[in-house]
């Protein structure tokens, strides 16, 4: 299975650099379909011209974003230097408490596909 993941430019860039190797999302119906070995295609907003193909290495499940922050260093999931509080506030902009309570969180560990 292939899944498209749209990213803001600064986040796309740290995926491209190899710094960020974990994508955090609410584990909704779309994410529950993901399996190890599936393909994530990261697309850089707004122009969506730049793309990066990755492979899902592991799926780790959590009940909250706070648990995610206990499990991963910030630079693996978001911009280095972002505080835990800033990250949690940002996630509240994207996902409601109801969504998190209903679905939980999935950490999608990935690696870039080296194309020859």
C-alpha cells in the first residue's frame, strides 16, 4: 500500500535530510490500514512538486502525544529545539482530544528508499 503524506516545507526538509524518521499521526481508519513494508510518499507543500519515497519500518502505538514525547527525541519527530509544550499545542491544532481518545496515536517509523 502507498500513502501520501503532505508536509510543510520545514518538516519535509528534515525528512529529506534524514533527521526526522518518525511521523506521528492520530491512528484513524486510514493509518490503521498501514503495515510494515508499506510505502509513504512525503509531498512538500504548497507546490507539491517535491516528493520523497520512504518505507514503513515499524508502527508503535500510544494513547497520547505525551507518551510519544517520552518515547522519542524531538528531532526524530519534529523540529529540533521545539519544546514539549510547543509540540503539544501544535498537535491540539491538528487533532481534537476526542480524536485522540477515540483512535490513539501511531508513530510511523520509516526509512528513505534509495532509488537507483
